[in-house]
C-alpha cells in the first residue's frame, strides 16, 4: 500500500501544480473580462486581489480528493441547516446550470480516457471502487474544487458565470 500512496502522492503533486496554474490563468482572464464589461456589477469583489487565495483553496480542495482515496484525510460531512435555506435566484441558477453543463460536456468529450483512468485507479486501490464520485481527476471533482474555492469571494452571479466559463476553457 505504501507504493500506491507514493504513486498517488506524485500524481497529486503534479496535477495540483498544473491545475493551479490553469486556475490562476482562468482567474486573470475572468478579471479582465469583468473589468472591461460595459455594465459592471456595483460593489463586486475584486477577483484580482482574491486570486492567490482562490488558487490556494483550489489546490487544497483538489488535493483532498486524492488524499481521500488513501484515507490520508477524511472529508467533512456538510450538515444542512434547514433554517438558512432560501430560494435560488435566477442569476445564481444560471451559474449553477452552467457549471453542471461544463462538467457534463468535459466528461462526455473524454469518456474513454476517464474510463481508462478509473480502471487503472480501481486496479491499484484494492477494496475501493473508483467511479466519477471519487475519482479526483473527474470533471465533477475538479469543478467542485473550483466552485468551493471561489465561493468565499462572494462574486455576483454574472461575474461568477464569467469565472466559471474562463475556468472551463
């Protein structure tokens, strides 16, 4: 099992570095698009100032998916506080649907590669069934890591959609 952990740690380090670089570029491009919009959203957080924190949170979130495979860390269970539930605004819904569409599109475009990667991970991790719910390289896991990393910034839905689209590209 130590050899498997070493392989996964190497893969985690390489992929985290690569994806963090991509997130940084996406956030820079999103910032430029937001700043150059003809109708900026008033009181919107400055994405450029928050970029480093978002990239760091993304790396932590993404790495946690790898660590969970070998039980290095345990994921925390989010318990819903029903008293704080509210209706989703139409703009927020658009951003949520856009992220889900991007995940589906990415997964469908490269399905043979994901199946091969799932099979390889499944073969080296005895007793753990690997599928899209726990494969750290699945678009849903990567998208969730980004979504959770950018959430604390508090971007309005229109700017969040721009960030998602730049991340997707």
